[in-house]
C-alpha cells in the first residue's frame, strides 16, 4: 500500500477575514423627542376618558377589566395593537389577530412589549377613550418623563 502525501490546506479563515471588512464604529442614534401631552380639554363636547394603572404579569397580561368594560370590549373582542410616540394603542378591528382573554385580561403581544421595552412587573398607565374606541397603554416611566419635561419647561401648572 502506498502512502499518499498529505498536503496542508491553506487557512480558509484568513482568506475570509481578508474579504470581509471590519464593522465601522457607529454612534447610537439620538432618541426621538418626547411628545407633548395635550392640554386638558374643557367644555360640554369633551369626551370622557378613563384612567387606570396596571402591572404586567410574566405573560404580558394586564388586568384592565374596568376600562375594557367602559370600552364595551368583552372577552373574545378582536383588537389591533400599534405603537405611536412611545404608547401602545389598542383599537377594535374585526380582522385583528389578537383578542381580549377569556378572563377579561388584556394580553400585550411579546413583539409589542419588546419594542416598548416592557418587561414583567413593569407599571403601565392605561387610558380608555370610548368616544374613539381606543385604549392607550403608556409605560409609567414614559409618563413620568413627559410630566417632568413639562414641569421643567414651565408648563406644569
């Protein structure tokens, strides 16, 4: 039996490293400006809004039964989630994929929670606007920053 000479293969990783440039250092993008809270509306045409505070459970659910009742959203009601200006908006939509849970809990989908940097145990401020069939969910830290910036600007009262 004859022995075939074994040749050393060229290091392939060095070749690949030469072809792929090193990543460029990039600065972190600036934070978008915080939206201003609207001035309180007064007068007889003002729609009644309802507030509540909740805490996310480990599954991303919030107990918001009183607000859901005021909106007329029973268990099984279909809702659409969107994100705008640091708030999660929930609106009625017959074609939506998400529903109010059987026990009347509002389950925030994981991708929406991640985009808003919400984790289990975080406190949220909920605002129900029955006139517009809308539920807003703000992280409490966002509300605190908005109020602090208005106070610092002299608009706090």
